[in-house]
């Protein structure tokens, strides 16, 4: 038996205790505490709740027990602190009961730098004899209640005691999560800032998308609307709302799609040039490769916008006016336009290729979603997404999309 004072044993070795595992304690009976307790029960743990009012603390998961904080702390070796930081003060009075216990701090703050120290560090200062581990704070009550899925499989943890972190890691693994150790308790502030981040992986792709959209929109505005007004005196400013946007969307979509695949090509050439794949990529290339999924999904979003804007073209007043004017002119001249079979084949081919290409585009984007990609095997994912090692390209998507844009804008003249 180990004599290390920091060691924590959650699983008794005798067979009698194995049938009735040692309980885990939860301080707090809010949404997060109840969801965590329900998940622990489903994983085979016994759960006791510590509450200020154990007899009137609201509905708890069936099979759990509520008692005072002091009694609950004495009954378990691992205690989940599911309360807000401003209510931590009472824990200082429980320091004797929490001596040698593992305290799992799951709290978060409403904004960054709200306090001079992290919540977990503050908790460790209040109860110096306990082993504080920061964990589970990046999971919502809904995730805990329904089980891990997709991007919510990861549990970040940090702490100063290796044995305490191992105890928490074993519990998280039994709940179905993947554990990522971030080091000592000094990393607690970083973990507490994770839930406050607003789309950190999307910032660079969004900036690129907004920049490209603004550039091409103002370029086409000057080239089509302003230039025509200055040279010919024609006011076609009505095209700003639909026509210009419908020209910009496919351009930006194809550029974003190419930016999604280009870093893989650069990385392959860089590895060939270096003669090894074990050297780190430059920071700019590494950051670029990490946001490829976001670039691809934004490309798909712009393609969707282009499709929607294209579908409303026949409903526009300008288009209906041109069709009516052309029909009236033919009636006045007593003429009919001859049916051109070759032209019909060409237009239908462009439309069909564009639709099929967009369908492949959607398939490419759907399989990039974590909920879908996690359900696919590696071979299935590589088949759909195209294996980066061979650097293939979805040519049908690009050509079909380009043909559809060309036919609509050049042949029909529906700008």
C-alpha cells in the first residue's frame, strides 16, 4: 500500500466494497449539479449531495441522497464543487472535513479577469489541505445530462497533485469523456476563460470572408454601376441589392474553397523540400491549416447564398419586365423565335452540372461537421473529403458551379 499522503483511492480493493462503490459528493443542487449527479448514477457511481437545506433542496436524481455539507464531505473522497465562487467562503469552515480530499472545481466567471486569481486557486487557498483539480467547467448541464457527443467529448483538467488528477481523469473516462491534462493549477485561469471565448477558431476565416466580400463588391460596384452611370448616364443602381451580391457570392465561395485546400499543398511541398515530416510547420501555415474546416464551411455558406439569390432571379421586376418587353416586341413584329435544340442542350447541361456540383459541395460540407465526421470511419471520411495526401480536388464542384454562373449571367443576361 502506498504511503504517499497525496494518494487518493476511489475504488476499494475488497470484493464486498466493489459491489457498492464509494460515493462521490456534489456540493450544489443547481442544474449543473443535478445533471452531473444523474450522469454519475448512470455510470455506476453512488452520489451524495451536500446542501445548506438538505430536506428542501429541490428535486434530485432518484437514487441520490442529500445531507449537510459536513456529512457529505466526510462520506466521499472526491467532491465536486458545483457552486459559484461568491459562495466559497463556507468551505473554509469545512477545512478539517475536506483535509486530503479531492475537490473538483467546475465553476466559471461571467467575464474575463473578474477576480485577481482563478477560482480554483482561490479554492485551494481556502482549503490548503485539499487537492484542488479544475475540471468539467467547459461542459454544459445539457452535455452532462445527455452524454458526450461530438466536440463536447473533451474534459480539460489541471491541478498540482498527479494522484488527484488521475482520480478525476478516471471518473471522466468512465463517464465517456476524453481527458486532456493542461498541467498545474496555474492553468486554471486559462480553462476558466475557455467558455468565455466567442468563436476563436472562426475569427481568421470570417475576416478573410468579409475582406474578400467587401473587395469584390466595391470593385463590381465601381465597374458595373458607377462606370455605367458616368460613361452612359444609365442608372442601374437597382442591381446593387441582388445582381452585384449574386456575382460576389460564387467568387468568394470558390476562393474560400481553394484556400481550404491550398495549405495542404504547401505543407506537402514543404515536407518534400525538408525531406522529413517531423519538423514543425511555420506558425502562419500551422494556423492556416487549423482553420481549414471553417474556411470550407464558409465557402459552402456563400454557395448557399448564391443558390438562393439565383432562385429569385425570375421573380425580379427587372427580369419580368425584360421578358414581357421581348414578348410584346415579337408580337408586334409578328415573329416567333425558332427553337434551338443545341442551345437547349447546352443550357440544360450547365444547369444539371451546377446542381450536381452543388450537391457534392453540400456533401463535402456536411461530412466536415463533427456530428457527422465522428460517425464515419477513416476510410469513409477520406473517400468523401478527399485524402489530403494525394491532394485531389473536387473539380466537379468548381466546374459545375462556374458553368451555372456563366450560363445565368452571360447567356441569359440576367444580371
